[in-house]
């Protein structure tokens, strides 16, 4: 069984960088594709981007190049950095896995989510 | 606002059947696989259906998926109170070069 666990600060100040980590257990991040997805309070899901451990990444254009996803194979973790945050970035952030990468590939494992609030 | 359009809410009685629609376009649903997710209150989304109509191991056959043209549908039969949740469709959008989701549908089992 694969488990994903998000961690990071619960509050970030406006204009600063949000940094989160997803720890993966029960499997190596050297396979599969790993994504970050967020959900604003009371709203729907928004895909942020994915990465493969080789460094391949793809991001949602709506984020205007503010997101960076990277992996640390030695710790079996991957991370998200989102720069220049505003109140609109307040959301529950989920990390998730795609077992294969093709157009419409599903997210088969999800973390429990972490609430990040942007506030001064 | 979402790229994929879902009804905000649906409801039905226990043991009845309900369908949830997901409407998109040629650049997303028509030419890519669709997945469905169930989000119980206060929990993370859970994969229900993938590749339009396939169920992961452990998902009961009360849940089904279909796709036709630019629309997809999730069907749930034998409704139970435990099915009360938000349901989301998702796919790839080849024009946006991004994963897209519907706005979600809240199912109420009356």
C-alpha cells in the first residue's frame, strides 16, 4: 500500500513563497508521476503540476510560472514551491500519484491534504 | 468557471439510482480518458472510475462510468447514505496542456 503525507507551514505571508513536502512510503518515487493538486475552501479541485523523478515537469499555465515541483530520491519525497502567494492561494494542498502518464491518466493515490492559509 | 461542467447537486432516495453528468469539449473529454473521484466530507478525493468506465480494485460495481462525445456520466445504483459526497470528473485538456476537473457535484441521499 502506498501512503502520501504532506507537510509544511500552515500559514504563509502574502508575497512570500509557499513550500510543501510530500513524503511517499510503500513505494519509490523513482517510478510513476507525482502531482500537486489544491482545493480552495468550498471550491473544486485545481491541478498545479506534475513531476517525474528524472526532472521532467509540467505545470498548470494558470499559475503563471509561479510553481516549481522537485524530487529528492534519497528521502523519497517531492516538494512544491509556489512563489508570490496571495490570499487566492489559500487552499488545501494534496499530493497525488499517477501510476502511468497519458492523457487522462488517473490519480490513484492521494495524501490527506494540508491546509495552507495566506495571511499576514 | 471550471473547464468541465457538472451540476452543482443531485439527490435521490436510498436504493435508487442517480447519474452525474460532466460536459466538456473536443480538447478534453472527447479525445482523452475521463476519471471520477469521490470526496467524502473532510477527506481527500478517492479514485472511483478511470479510463472512462474502469473501476479500481475495491470499488463496488454499483459505480459505473460512460463517455459519449464531449460528455461523460457517472452512475450510482443502490444508493446508500454512505454515498453522500462530492463527486468530481477529471481529464486532460490538450489545448490547455493541463489536467482539468469539473466543479464537483454534491450528492444527497434523501
